[in-house]
């Protein structure tokens, strides 16, 4: 069972395995139809496409962030329609270092499905290794038997982060967004007071996840021995934050949580404090 990442060679050997489910999660925040076009132009054989906005998120509300968690039953029904069984091995991939595929990885784990991994290097690595592509839609499978069991201890709420100093909040956004110098997406720049920055790109080297030992050492300098259950991951909308959690899982550090609303939800309430390094320096 693969539960973190999987390499292209292993996936290639399992393409014909009927109990493996491959999910194409390519997406671009600036061009929301990009992923569907890319999938139609060529995808790994047998892969099914999941859209970040339509399949892996629920509609935005006045109180939510930009990518609220999907409704459990709706997501489960979608996965079952793709053939997901209780023992199916799922592999998710994208073309941006896992930044989008980690959303599917986290959601499946949250629903109680352990056998899910991200394709290390994703679509670019598959192409680099001259992997096969197809443009046809995958054969319709028999509906699966998966039953969702949402797991406790996966999520932390905004109120907990505001009312408690016991959390270490790790922000996966680029440094300039974390510092409040630049905000290309959300209306307010900055971060949650007390948060630390670990850009998701720091988990990668040449498009692949760094070795477990290296990730463990690097993250050790951030966590300083804190209980993983008190670590909350955030980003702009709760999607790419999962990349840091996956990196920790690869390193053997388990039990951290996701602030799924992240920055785009945090700033919906003007009463929540905002920190900008640029302001602090003035």
C-alpha cells in the first residue's frame, strides 16, 4: 500500500491493475479550464480527471475561503462512480510539483482511505521518462464500494487558532506573500500572527520530493520538537498547504492538521488579526 508518494516506474508496472485508480488533478488558479484542456490533450492511461473547483471543493460562501472542503457525500459519490473500492490504490498527479494533487491525497485520507499517494514529479516526470499517454476517456468502471468515514483530528478551525497560542501555524505560500509584500489573489496581504513560513517549493528538488532524511532534518528546524498534533498547515485557500503535510508524512512525522479555510477565510472576518512583516519594519 502506497500512502505518501509513488515513483513513475512503479506506476507504469500497475497501469493495467483494475484495482488502481489514477486521478489527474491538473489545475491553474489563473485559468480554471486549463486542467480539463490539458487532460483532453493527453493524460496518463486510465486516469480520470478531477476539477479543483467542481469536484474537490464546495461552492464559496460569504464566510468561507476560496476552496471550501467538498461535501463528504458528494465527493464520496464521485469517487465511487470512478470505481473506488475500500482496497483500491489511488494515485493522484498534476504538473506543478504536487501542489494540486495533494488536495486529492488529503481529502481521501480525511475520508478514511489510506491507500492514496501522489505521483512524485507528476506529469512532467512521466513525460521525462517517456511514459505513455492517451486522449480517450477511460473505460467506465463498475461503481465501487467505498464508504466515507471522516477522520477526527485532521482539521483545525479559525477560532482555535485565534484563541490559542498552543498552535504552530505553518504557511506554505511564497515568502513575499507570507511577508505581506505581495498578494496577487486575495484582497488583503499578510499572514496569521505567529505563523512561520515553509514554502511548499522547499519540499522539492528538481521537481521531486526531497529524501525522507533531508525532509526530517529540515522540518526538525521548524518544529523544534513540538507535538505534531499542534501543527496547523495553511496557505491561501487550504489546497497547497497539504503539500507541507505530505512532506512531513514522507519524513515520518504524522498527525499534523490542516486549517482548510486558510488565509482567504481568515481575512473574511475583520476582527481577526493580520500580520505583515513590511508593516512591522516601519
